[in-house]
C-alpha cells in the first residue's frame, strides 16, 4: 500500500473536494482521482461518492479513514525513530510522571541524566498518578514516576519518602519575638486547600474533622495551584516538603507545627512492567537525587 496514496486519501476525506486537494499537493485533479482509484482497487471498495462538486466518504471510507490515520501515524513515528537513530539517539525512554514530581524533581534529574546519556531520547507525559499504571500496562509508556504505588500488574520501587507539612504565607512572622504558632487555631481561621495529593488526604481529613468539625475546606487537585493559592494568602494546606522547601528557605512560606494529629508522609515510586523496560541506571540516578 502506497503511503503517498494514503496521505492523499486522508486529505480528500478532510477537504471533501478533489480540486482543493490537488492545489494543496501541487498536482492535477486527474492525478488525485487516479490515486484514489488505485487505493479503492487495492481495498476492493468505494471510498467516496459524489455530492455535487464535492465528495463524501462512504461508510467503507469512514471505516478506512481511521485505519489510514493510524498507518500514517505509525509510519511517521517509525521514520522519526530511524532519523533519531541516525542522529545518535540509540535508545528511547517513554516516561509518565505525576504533576507533583514533574514540578519538583523532573527538570533537575532529566537535565543531569541527559548530560551523561546523550544517546537517550525521552518522551515525557505528565498525568495523574492514578492513570500511570494503566499507561504502563497498555504499553504506552515504559516507566512511571508516581506519587502512588503501581497496580498488582506493575512492579513498584519506592525511591523516596518525605514529611507532609502544614504551610501558610509567611507574612513577616518573627520566630524569635512572635507568639508560638498554633496549628489548630490557624486551621480554624483559614480555608484548607485539600486533595492536591492522591494518597494521604482521605485519612488526613478524617483526623482534622474530628478536631475541627467546622473546618472550611476547598478541593484543589494540583500541587502547584495549591502552592500558588497559599502564597497569595488565600488559605493554608498540607504539602510534601519537597514541593515547598524552596519557598520555605526563601522565607515566602512558613511551616506550621501540628501536634494534635498524626501527620502523613508522602512517597515517590518508580513503576515498570517488564524487566527489559527497567533501567537500573536511571533508577539509581533518581534514588540518589537530594530532595532536601
């Protein structure tokens, strides 16, 4: 099957006009018609029927349109891979990563790893942790960096665990002369942004509501948005230390001691399905990363 004919067919399906396709491809209209006829002969079915001066896909044509699009997509991916190989990229690593990890560890890790592994090409997909296992199971990605352990079909290695802390905007608080910070009082006075992490919020909210039944809460499902809201002074939240450590050091956020509940810990996980997808060098590189 000629790739050129497939591309012509896809354009014809989208433009629904042979003349416009001919102009797009700098060909004559009879040449376009000939390519479509060749394809119909090869497939054994009619792809278009006439509708005045335009053309419309037949039911057979509509079915083949999706197949042709997949063929072209795979062809272009294969062509890209071969070109990358010729340019020196001898390995492709497809990574799915949670938004929290993408916002904290990914840039530094990727930059350093690429500097020492110039022959590795990466594709990065940022997605919710709960979706990463399925992407690995389907073969759409090779490995995952997740805030959740993998499913029963996925191999999981925890490479980091850290404290989750209550933070608020600093607002010039002086730890030496200021009053002792009261986590309970601060939570009673502020909106608490919740559900920005997929693991710990269920049990954490249960504990908090026992102590503060009137606690005002707002769901914000992304860590970086939660952090922005807290920095604006709109409320407070419990966040993994690595996600707000820089802002604490810079004096823009203030960690609030919480002694009346058991605060959770957040883990980071390396996920993969098959041993041939496991890259121990990358795993060790990630595990050696300093989060503090």
